[in-house]
C-alpha cells in the first residue's frame, strides 16, 4: 500500500482515509480542509508503513473499495473513535450489495483511450465535478489499477469474518459504480444517509466538513 500525509492542523488528531480503486490522494486535496489526514491507497499489497505514535486521537474514513479493505487492515491500524463509510460496502463483489458484473467488466476494459469516458460515465455526477477531478487526477497507471483490481478479487476469497465498526454511511444517490439501492441494502441496519452526487461524491459538498462537522 501507499500512503500520503497532509498536515493541516497543529494537533494530535489524525483522520485515516482509505481511498478507492485506482486512486491516490490528489483528487482529495481540494476537500481536505483544516485537518490532518493520512491517505492510504493502492491495495496491491497489504504492507502499511507509517508511524502513528505522533498522534493520539484517530478517526477513520473509507471510500469505495476502501470500505471493503477496512476489515483487512483493522489489525494494522490504531483504534479509532469513529468510522465513516462513503460509496462502499463489505461485500464488494456480491452483485446484490456491491459491484455488478457489468461494472467489473467495464473496470477490466479500461484503457488510456477510454479512461476519460469512464470518469465521465461512472465516477462523477456533473461536468463541473469532472473538470475539477481532471485537474487533480490521480497519478496512477492503467497497469497499476488493473493489478490492484486483481488483488482485490484475491482478497475477496479470504474476506475476514468480522467487518469493521462503521457508525455512519454516506451514499451518492446517483452512484453508477455501486448502485445506491445495493448500498442501501448492504447498510440497512445503519440507516445510511443519501446525499447528492455520484460515486465520487465529495465535490458536491464543499469539503469534508460537510460530512464530519
């Protein structure tokens, strides 16, 4: 795994943010706000190298397949006071709750020629969001993303029996990657909050303060 730390606050508080497939920290830079955030991404391997001892109070956020990965990483992470899920489910490869076979096929068919179309058609909800995302696009190669997808499918075969204690869930009502109705079924016991947006729902709401304040 890869990590990137953004230190915006002179405090002992740290948000650990598990990002989604094919992501790095760059698309999140515009929405961080005044907080310390450790972004974790690229789950091709499960090695996590970070010294958490400089911080005292931890929260966790997870986006997309970061939600799926949270149970795998639970023992590697410090205890958190609260955990919030965005656009993700534990049963990522279950078509009833997570990705449909059609979307997985789209993932596997991504090339340099159609990657921009993928962002427009599946990831973002509006043209202005797409333009903003493209200005802060992740610096991941297609090859890296496909290798990560292979790893996620392998992990799915050994999914931990215990999940992760998420206490709050946000779903973009126009999500075209993991359909909102699937996510609602997956999180029915937590009463998920449906908000404006597609799969990458953050640009619709200013910055992360919308979700955490």
